[in-house]
């Protein structure tokens, strides 16, 4: 208790330096916490998509070339297939060009069958089937734009030539795709025809197939690609997890980028902390001399100095972790990077990892200055000019 009391007294003797150093640790820990949460969020996304029984079929010549919606009739004849549905991708904007919404048009009568894991309320499913303008969206997208169930949302597509009004009939409670925006394909076809775009000019981006069991996934993928081999629209089919993983790979090695940036941040904060700790320890030389002259041994004096550094690092790290949890603990969209599949959630595990890193850096940065201070004799310490 006496040691802690002395450590606190040392900290408040230079409040400005202590606060600035603490804020430096807080800012670095905040960034480090968010970066550390990215790989965890990716693993969470891939784990959840790996549990679904959906297969995605893209155009083998290019993921964004599209496939005919009629191909679903062939796929539904394959053993083990529950249903197949074309999905049209509409890259739209909301209110201004920077608010991009990746919307997906699909068949209303197959939503419940294709997406049982989305846990859509029965009332929302009924409204989706009966109202051509109905739409549902994930919780992050709803929160980001301030949408409410029952409200009207207008999205603009095709270089702002296409304005479509939607009635939000529900929020997707599942966390698989919290950025997902889903509406009826026949409503899109009708709106595009009104401005002179025939249905064949905007084909399905891909086909979604739901299989009966996990054991049917591999055989169905093989049969789909075999059925359209040497056709005008050959397919490249994969599991939903593989499709999402492929989307993430388009932005590069995310894990490698995160680790590299984290290393740079750690090195930067280490150098800043080392400079601050060196100055702080230098100012404590006469205090060290007094303690040594009173009979306190080197280990005790070292604990005091290291305790002061650790306290500053812990307080700053805790502040940074708390801000990260407050800001991103309930999730945030990574729409600009990963479109509808991307979201980030800061977990307590990531925050704890960053906090331990802050404490470790504060101790390491102070180790050499403290070691040097404890080796100075009291007589030499009193003679040193600070």
C-alpha cells in the first residue's frame, strides 16, 4: 500500500507530462484495439457463413458478368437441392453519392426457404410477399442511416436515373450480414423497364442454391458446374463461406496489412514512451538518491519507478480500450472495404490484448532508464545536473 501511495504521488507531481503520455497510450491502444479486432471479425464472418447450406454460382468467365435467371430451373432438378434463386445486385446510393448501399433483389416467394438463418419475423415475411415495394435490411445498415421499420427509403441507381422507393417492413435480426439490403426482384424489373432497361440487360449477378444437408454441398457444387459445362454461361460454384472469403481477398492480405500496421504503431508508441519515460526517470534521480541514502534497496526503488510507468500505461491503455468498446463494441460496417459482407466488432478479448500490449510497452520502454537510475550511487545522483 505504501508503495502504491508513493507511485501515485510521483505521477501527480508532473500532471501535464503524465496526462500527455497517458493520452498517447490511449490513442495508440484505441487504434491497436480496432486493428486487432479485424482478423477476429473476419473469422466470425467466415465461421457463420460456413454454417449455412447455401451455394453460390457465378459466371465462370468473371464474377461480375452475371448468369441467366432461367438456369435455376435446371439447378432445382439436381438431387439434394431445396431451392434455387437468382440474385440481382443493385449498387445504389442513398441521399448522396458517398452513401453507397449494396442492395440485392431476389424472389419474394423463396426468402423464407433460402434464408431460415436470418430469423425474419413472420409479419415481415408476409409483408415482403404481399407488398412489391417491401424491403428488409440488417441492423448495422438500419442504424447507420437511421431507418425505421415502416419508413420509406429511396435508393438511386444506374447513374441516378433510377429512383426506387422502398417500404422497410423489417430488420434482419441475425448477425450474418448486418449490412444486407434485400428487396423484391420483380419490383426492380418493373422499375428498370419504366426507364427503358429490359430485364436481360441486368441479369442476375449470381445464383443462390440451398441444399438439403451438409453432405449434399460438394455433390451439388459438382453437378451444377457439370450441368453448365460448355454452355454459353459456364458456372463457377462454391460455398457461401468461399464466396465471402473470395470477396475479402480482393482487398489484399488483410491479416498481413493489419499485422504490419500494428507493428508500426507498437514501434512508434514504444519510441514515444521511451523518450517520455527517460525524461521522467531523469527527473527522479534525486528522489532515487534520497531513497537509497535512507536505506531502500535497488529492487524497491526500481519497483517505484516501474510502477509509475506501468500506471500511466495502464490508465492510458484502459481509456483507449474503453473508447474502442464504446464505439465499436456493438459492431460497425466495413462497407467501403468489404461491401455487404464486411463488419467489425471489437470484442473484450481484442481490448484485453491491446491493454496488455500497452502495459508491456510501458514497462519495456522504462526498463533501461530505470536500470540506469538504480545503478547511480546517491553521491553521484546529487551531483548530476537535471
